[in-house]
């Protein structure tokens, strides 16, 4: 599972049941958000990518407090529609304009989990996809 480009990637089938250690072993960033955008889970890869520790982001609103550059239609709008529809599985490119680390182009995958009514955000730097 070096990339999440494949729609049939088994991680989507079992993501809700992965332990923190298993999430940390994945080769891309993982963030779980509740229906209001509050960060519930956050893996080490994403921490290195964003320059923020798990302790700094858990319990905070991803769109307003953690990554305000994502509060745009392209990202937050998709999240809101996915929550409203209780269905979301999309992939798109995004430019993170980090203040605390170098800006980065990434591929984002938003995936709605009906089991917990949460959204998983998967983040993979473009350079690691080559």
C-alpha cells in the first residue's frame, strides 16, 4: 500500500478498525474528522508532513484551527457535501500553504465512513507518487 491511487485499496475497507500503530505505519498522511471537522485521529506521517504533532491537532477543528488553507470550496465544500449526503469518496490535488513548514502539493482523498459518520482525509505528497 504505497499509494492510495487505487479505488480498491484494502485500507478503505478496514480503515475504521486500524490501530494507531497501524495508521502510523501507512506511507501517507491520515486524518479522521468528525462531522464538524474536529480531528479525531492523526498519524505520524501527517505529523511530519504538516509539522504538527498529534497532541497539537487532536480535538481541534481541522478547517479553522489546524489547516485554515483548506477552508475553501474545493476541500471544505466537498467535506460538507459528503457529510450531508453521508457519502464521499473523491480524490483531488491540493496545495497546502503551510506557515510552519514548506508549502506542498499533495493528492487528497476524502472518504466517508458510514460506520462512525466520519470523514477520513488521506494526504500523499505529489513527489512521493512518482
